[in-house]
């Protein structure tokens, strides 16, 4: 059953049908939320809030729009809200090869953090919009066009965010390896 058909069923009164959409998108979107907010508890809360908001807003969903992208935008906004309210910084896992940043992957000093850990810490120091762009591009493996549909930012703006994020990550990692 297509997402649009499930939404129609929910709008016609079959509220239990919404569980199909939750089952369909929970795992993938939970992964994104964890990357963005940095810990599982806050991510689960953001995801749950996104599903609640989506359910309450189903009347605003347009069938010509992909439900997945519509829901993703709601989740992106929820994650932004959570990140803005966070007072602590937790670690985030990102599948980004340090070599892509042109940082030497030499063995760190005995008391230094491994490069992957340094990368995760550096990622948390990025502005939220840059962190979001890097996570969407390199963790979720989305095209810039898909990223634009989700975030509402233009493709060129997203490319610039990724470029600036890489430059800042490079600086942070070089500072960390020089210490």
C-alpha cells in the first residue's frame, strides 16, 4: 500500500493505519535523529514528536508530495529544536573518512584521542546547519537535491555548508593533532 493510500485511510478514520507509516519510517529516521541530536534518548523523543506532529498535520499533506520527504522535513525541524535546547554535547557517529578532510591519519600520541573520536568531537563543534548538511550528505548519503527538499535550503547553499563544514573540521582536527 502506498504512503498516500495509507494517509487517505487515516484521514477516513482508520487511525490504526498510521502505524504502517511509523513502521515504514522509524528505523531510518531514528538513525538520522541520533546523528543530529547526538544521543538516542533525545533522538527517540524528536522522532516520536515528529510522528505526532505528522499525524496531527495529515490534513495538510498533499498527495503530489512524497510522504517520506514531508515527514523528513518535520523530523528535521524537530531535531533542530532539540539541538537548540540541548545544554550538553554528546558524541555523534559519522561515516566520514578522515582522509576526505586531508588530515593525516597518523597514530595519535598515547594520551590523545583516536582520529575517529577527534572527528566526532569536531563534528559536534560545527554550527547546527553545517553539521546537518554533513550528516545528510555523508551519513544518510542523500543527494543535494534531496537535501534541499528536506531542509528547504537551496542546493548551492547546501554545497557551501558542506564545504565550510569540511574546512572547519579540517581546522579542528589539525588543532587536535598539534596538541
